[in-house]
């Protein structure tokens, strides 16, 4: 299995983005400067405004081949692509996402209801409503049941962290490599591989490249909270070289 040490180098750009996203939802309060939800004090809407899909974006982002801006509406039949040093934070119906740089995400469903996501390449943080979903990557199929997940897709390797909830994992070229994971808080990250022996293509993996604060932000966009508390125990992660 390939190692990717460069992805664990601290990245000030991503740290700044996380802080910027948090700035819309949190303010410092108390002598310790503890982050408190702004919506609890009535300063901003808790949910993304009706008719609005994009919460934050930067760089080169296209939606179904057209350059996106913050007024672009993303539906369940769109293709979202990000360039180098680009990202987009958006919601479709009751699902919300952070699509990071150099990524291609193909959505399918009906209207504002997403059923299937094809992550062709790149990095995606997702939170889902209660309906069943499926994520396809070049080498894996991931069944989703009301959960939060972080996914990285390469031609022959998928990284998947079940942040909370239940997922069914399977390696596309190996019927013997399947696993159902029930997670409360990043309990069982996995690599799904392509070229190992039968039954050996799902391996334990470290927790990398996403944070509880990012999950909190995108759950807020669709009017939910993550099922864990962030007080004193939120996860941070090694920073990427490119968000």
C-alpha cells in the first residue's frame, strides 16, 4: 500500500479556511476564548438560505461545465469540479459537502434529492440525511445510511473515514473484501485497495485530513448538529499540502 507523507505536512492555507468557515458559525466568548455557536445568539441563520446552494468557494470551480459563483444552484444531476488550490462548500437538499482541490464529483438523483455520488478523483467531506445513499469511487462502492464520511479517491485506492453512522464497504474487484462499519466518532477509517489478495483489500487506516469543526459547519448548513460534542474533545487532523 502506498504511503503519502506529503499529505500530512501542516498547511496554513487549509487552517485559514477552517477558521474562516468557523467565523460564520462561531465567535470567541468567555475568558478562555471558547468558540460558541453564533446562531445561538441570533446573529446568523442556522440553515443555508432557501434557493442557495453554495456557502463558500474559492478558486476555479465549475458546475456542469459552467464557472460557478456563490449564486450558482447545484442540483442532484450536476457535475462539480474543482481546480488546483480551489474548494467549494455546498448543500443539495438535506446533504452537505466540502469538495476540495483537484476533485471531480458526479451527482445523480431527482431534483434536490441525491441518491448516488461518483467521486472520480479528489477529496470529499459529506454529511447525509436519513435516506440511503451510495458513493462510488474508481475502485470501491460505499453504501451510506444517514452518516458523515470523509473520502479520498485515487485510481486504485480509496480512503474512507466513517465519522459517524453506518456504512457498507466493498472493493469493486474483490467480492471477498466487504465490511460494515458502525462508528460513533471516527472509529474505523479504512483504505480500500485494488491489488491485494482476495479478502485483503480493505485495510485499517489512520485518521487524516478532516476535522470535527468542518463537520459541524456543514451539518449546520442543513439544520443539524453532529452526534458528538466538540467541547474539549473535537478532532483536528494533519493538514494537507493543498486544501
